[in-house]
């Protein structure tokens, strides 16, 4: 059974940071290279960095399956849009409909927060994620390049899903 727990303690953020290091190293190294992965994990995915993001309005959730931490996600409400900052699963748990369960959870949160859209950014070469987002109703609306420092850039698509009014 898949469950989602709001991270609200140093221990929770430490657990997410461990997951982040595993997921980012195995998934993103072939896409953006080890140097950029190491930089991004150190800058954005440490326990301390995520605790600061939580103070800025981001909500982090640990994804548990059969009591094991298998992934995490992060969202932030901006006006009538819910920004999906992160959604990651350990490799061995992908392709088991857990991602679909996570998208249902995110959509429920968006509706609970009275959001009209959900948006995200995704690396242009992250083909499997783009396919999953499209399958879940997201549309590619623009290309963006963001300087993240240290000579690195995020070369992404911005995707948006419109939510039906209820």
C-alpha cells in the first residue's frame, strides 16, 4: 500500500536526502553528468536545503510502500497553480503504478488548495518522465533554460495540466 507523509522534522528531511542522493545519482548522471548531479544534490537536495525550501512554502512528502521509504515529492502553491517541484521513486519501484498513485495524490492536493492548474519543469532529455507526464494529462507549453550557478544550466520543458472545475 502506498502512503504519503508530510515531512516536518529533521529526521524526515534526512530520510528524503538519502533517497535524493540515490535517485539523482542513478537517474540523472546519464542525462546531465556526474558533476552537475553532484552540484544540484548539494545545492537543492540536502536535508538543510529542503528544510529551507519548506520554510519558503514547499511541502515535501515521503512516499512509503509497505512501510519502506521509496520516494518523495515536493509541491508549492502559487496563486491558483500547484507547482510540482519534485516527484521521484527509487528505480526498483518504477513501473508499478506507484507514480500514478502519486499523481492522483498531487491532483487531490491541487483540488483541495483550489488550484486550476498543476505545472512542472522537466529536463528535455528525461524522456521517460516526459512520457509519464503526458500520459497523466500534462502539456508541454514552453522551453526554458535556467542558470543554476557554477556554470550549470537546467534545460527544461515547462508542462502544465489544467484541472477540471468541480
